[in-house]
């Protein structure tokens, strides 16, 4: 080879098929991305790699599944470790993608020309959650069996189509051989394929938008670019360092703690309490306070449509690249967090302790289900008017505060469901 730097040149030109030649120096700041999108990508690769290995041992049949996991844990070299890494990456991914969504939202990185990428991101998020959900059942232990039983039974409440949909998902009327075949196929083929289509699309849109949103302060012009630096080494070195860190953390934690595995599934004996997988516990908690149609359909659907429409709402200013829109935006978001925590906790306690047979959740109200929903809707509308009229918030600040209110409320419901519900799903004071 004539060129003494041949390999380096090939590597560089290979790399430049994927990355731009140079990037704005400001987008390299950790305080822009917190490495969350990259971490998510590393976790996706880890999941695919360990998932492929698990496929060699795992058997998707009710009488074999649990035993195959036991066999993996004790007889396959590094089997337990591989399962631990898969479990940790799967749950970590749900959390990391959620945090990545929050960072994209709070830096206004969803506005033109990034609107479509927000939607693609949401599709990837849905694929991530469903991947986790379909994988949850596979070990066929007590916790997984009953978590899937309780969460699929929520489908029964969907008017008209509910029961048919549930039976289609389960491949029968309750979790059984059909369910494992369905979940296994969806988990190991359909969702990974969807994710592998969505992600390149996601990264291509970042290129189309000429890179990440450029962080700036409020008083800087939205077109501020700052200095450009070479992708190699500046960006690549940071990405590799982050990937190595993520791998190291996952490996250490996977060596210290084992992925949970309870007794083999026993369809005749439900554990008490029976909880949905952690990311659906918020919906399970909603079910305890609202008419089921509102808890499993109206509220989640409204929130989902709200999320989809975020990039297409009307805003007063271009706040892309500015964390929390403005100083006032930051204050109002904090106010929303406080109101959501106080309001959700008070609402749950009131519903449980005071109004057990009273207003919210009383049998006649359950039959229409309208009152609790109307209360929440009224509360959110009131909060919006307080922001607009009382605090003279811009549209950007008001949308941000409302998003914060709802997101925090959902997180609080999830926390209550996971840590503050014990036997019979009664409220209790600790884990
Ligand atoms: C498996 C899921 C996902 C992966 C692997 C992923 C990966 C990434 C990566 C690597 C970046 C660039 C670096 C960074 O921002 O950290 C990025 C940017 C971006 N992501 Fe994601 N993402 C995922 C899900 C989402 C979700 C759920 C959303 C929003 C609903 C989203 C919206 C965006 C947007 C709009 C950008 C561009 C941000 C900017 O210009 O600053 N992504 N994503």
C-alpha cells in the first residue's frame, strides 16, 4: 500500500459514511445530551448480542421455559451472567430512553426540523417498552406469569374489542402455550426488527437536521453555531469513552446482582399482591381510582396523543437549545413538580381514606366514570389558566409546565404502586 496511513484513512472514510466531517463544539458538551441517546444505543446492542446467545438455550414452552432458564443459570458457562446483562440492559433501556425523551423535551429539540424525529423516537420508545413487556413473561416464573395475567386483563376493559384483543394477544383465554409462542416471536423477531428499522431512521434525521440542537443561553440568537471541530477524534473519543463506561457499569452490576427468578409459574396460585411490570404499575394505580375505561383507554390515549402533538403545537418563541425555555420556565416547571407530587399524593390518599364510599370511585360514579376524569381535566385546565393568566407564561413555558405536571404525576403513581402497595394492594408505608 502506497499510503503509510492506509488503515487510518480507510477507517476515517468508513466512519464518515455515518458521521459528518465536523460538528459544532458546543454539541459535545455532556450537559447537552448527558450521553443518554448513546447509552440507549449501547444497551440496544447489548440486548441484541445477549439475546442471540440466550436463544441457544431458552425454550418457549410452558413445561420447558422455566427449566431452560434454570439450566442456563447453573449449567451453561457464563449463562447466569448473560441473563443478568440482558435483564439489566432491558430495564435500564426503558429508564434511559425515558430520560433521553426528557432531555430532548427540556432542550426544545423537538421543534423544526426535528419534529419527525420526535415521532420516530416515540415509536422506538414504544418498541422498547413492548420488547421489555414481551420478554417479561419468558422465564415463566410466578412473578412474570402473574404480571402478564394482570396487565393483559386490563385489555378486557377496552370497550368492544377488549376481550377479543386480549385473547388474540394471549393466544387463548389465559397465559399458556399460545402466549409464549406469541410473545417469543414478537420479542425475538418483530420488535427487534422494528427497532433496527426505526433507529437508523432516527440517526439519519439527526444528520438531516445538521446535527444536534446547539445549546445556547436565552439571549443568544437561535442560529448561533459556535466553533466547529473534527468529528474524529473529538466526538468519537467521547462516544467510545461513554460506551466503555456503560459497558463497565453493566458488567459490574451484572456480576454483583442476579436477575430475579421466583418459583415456577403456578396458574392456580396468584401471589399477593400481583403487580404489573414496573412501567405499567402507574396504569394499574390509575385503575384503582378511575373507571377502567378511563384508566386503560381514555387517560393513556390522551397522554399519548399529547406526546405525539408536542412538536406541532403553537409556540411563541424558538427555544430550541435553551434548557427549560427560560428562567421563568424553569421556575414554573419546578412549581409543576411540586403541584403534581402534592396533588397526586393527596388525590390517592383522599380517594382511599376519605371517599372510599364517597365521591371519587363510589359505585355510581364508577358506572359513569365521568366525575374523576372531569376533576382531573378541570385541575389541568385550571393549572393551565393559572400559568397563562396568573404567571403570564408564554406558550412554550405553559406547555412545558403542563408536560411536567403530567409526567411527574405518572411517576408518582408508579412510585406509589411499586413501593407503597402491599398485600391486597393496600396502601402501606414502606417497600
Ligand atoms: C431506543 C431508543 C432511542 C435511541 C437508541 C436514541 C438514540 C439517540 C441518539 C444516539 C441521539 C443523539 C445523542 C443524544 O441526543 O443523546 C438521539 C437524538 C435525538 N433523539 Fe433519540 N433515541 C431513542 C429514543 C428517542 C425518543 C423516545 C425520543 C423522543 C420522543 C427521541 C428523540 C430524539 C431527538 C429529537 C433527537 C435529536 C436531539 C437534538 O437534536 O438535540 N429519541 N437519539
